[in-house]
């Protein structure tokens, strides 16, 4: 297969030789927005992230295989992919562990007043805080029960939380005490202590947690968004935090990235903001390579099977 690989796969150069030894022809480009290093008609498979944001997918007339280095499909024209029978894989499971750890750590920082103690340490000030909270016994609602959501569920459960899942495809899963369809979300929000958003961005999930739904939540609740920024009404969230109608928020994704310096998010009380960094972990490289080789091998196997 003629493969175009971009620098979105950070370890790509270490694997090019192995891919060529498997019989693939590889062309590498570091920056996805740069000029293509080959005729798009020659490309049969790509390993990329946002390549089609800069180079229309329709230019690749012989494209049959896509491996994304991201978990989301929102940077690809999925209607085109389906219409042309292109096999596509995401990076499912690659980033789930560090993202789940990040979600738990963010809530713990808020519950244990990490910012208060950090500032006191800077000032060499010995001062106790009597408002620390426990995760134990809290109601955690995970919206989006895919790989990331399920890893979150496992970790919050380990702290003794009652974890409820919300997903468009309800199933039995031991990681959750219960799972409900999206239509039940409004009923769950008033009793949710921690809301974790791991749902993919689709037309149905854009602004899913809007002003009205934020208003259904308790003033002691915390919102964690590690999915996509546009799933959440950021302006309404900042207002709720400022007015004390929510206890806190942990945001790693934003409607506009990089987050503008003038955004009120930076200075919102009890809000932890990080630069789309929750996916980072030292195990990602190994997991992504395993995912890529598995996807390519399965695709080639399917092609050989179809030929006979």
C-alpha cells in the first residue's frame, strides 16, 4: 500500500523502515498544512490527524485507508468516507488512560484545595483549610461511555464513587452502576456531583451542556470537559462559577484553541484550565504504534480476502 504518513504520528520515522519491510511504500510529511510531497492520486492510505483540514479529501481519489492519531472523527468528512467505502480507524484506547487520570486529578485538586495550599507554600504561610472534600460516595455522571469514559468510570469507582453512564448506545458494563440513554440526562444532572464529558463532538452533542442544563446542576457540582470545547457552553459555565452556582470546573478543551488571552475562562474562580494536554502519557507511543499496525494488518487482510 502507498502510505502517506504525517508528523501527527510523533514516532513515525522510527517505524518507516518496518512498514517498508512489510511491503508498503511510505512518503512522510512533517506538517500537515504543508504542500503535499507526492501526487495525491498515488496515496492509498494515510496516517494523520488534521490532514484533510488543509488538503480536501476529494483530492485523494485512490484513498482506501485512513488511520487517525486522534480519538475523534470530527476533522474528517465522514459522509465522504462512508460514500466512498474508505476504511477509517481512530486512536481508540490510545489516550484513554492518561485522560482518565487527568479527570480524577483535576477533581481532586478542587476537592483538596490544591491552589490554596500552593499559594500558601509560595508565601511560606502556615494556614489550615477546613473545607476539604472527599470523592468517596459522590455521584459521578460520565457522558460518553467509550474508551475514555469507561477508563474514567473505573478510576472514579476505585475512589468509592457511584458512577452512572450516559450514552447513545446503552449497554451492560461493569464499570458503571447504571447506564442511561442521552434522553435521561436532564433527570440525572440535579443529583450529579461530578459531571465528566467524554462524548465525541457531533451535531447532536454540540452545546449539549448548555445554559439550561448547567442550571439543573447543584451548586456543589464540578464539571470536567476532556472531550471537545463546543460540547459545553463556556460563557454560561463562567457565569455559573462567578455567581457560585457551580463549585468548580476542569477544562482541557475549548471552543477556540489556543484559548485567547482575553478569555474570561482564565480568571474564572475554581476553574482549572489546561492547554488540551490531558491526553499526554508515556505509554501513548507504544499504544498508538500497536493500534496502527493492527489497523493496517487488518485492512490488508480484508483486501486479500476480498480478492479471492
